[in-house]
C-alpha cells in the first residue's frame, strides 16, 4: 500500500518561486478542471501578472498568473493559468 507522500512524489509540483517571461512550463491540471484540454501542453511564459490572492491563501505564489504561448504551435493560449497549474520543464526541447 502506498503512502500519501509516495503518491505525491510522482505528481509534478509547481516551482517554489514565481516564473518569469521566457521560462518553459508544462500545464498540469486535473481531468475535472474546466481547462483540462490544456493538460500536458508545454508553454513559454510570455507575461506575468500579480494580484492579492496570496493574502487570502497565505501562499505567496498564489499571487501569480501567467499568459502562455504553446511552444509547439507558437500560439498564445486564450486563457491565463495560475501558478499552481504549472510545473517547470527541466530540459525544454
């Protein structure tokens, strides 16, 4: 039987720090997310926005959302994603 910590280590985690323009990330959302069609898409961060969501949650990275460009199609995504929906790509192609 797997422990919760063993299961969690198989799930990619967002960066502890905010992303910057030019960073390459992968969208990682659940199958029940309204934007699950973007799950697994590799993107480049093109713009970073901040708000005060972190003051409500206590997590500093919750203040960040990002405009992204799909690296395969070179198209900007029609929606922005919050920090917790993105995981770093270690070796972008």
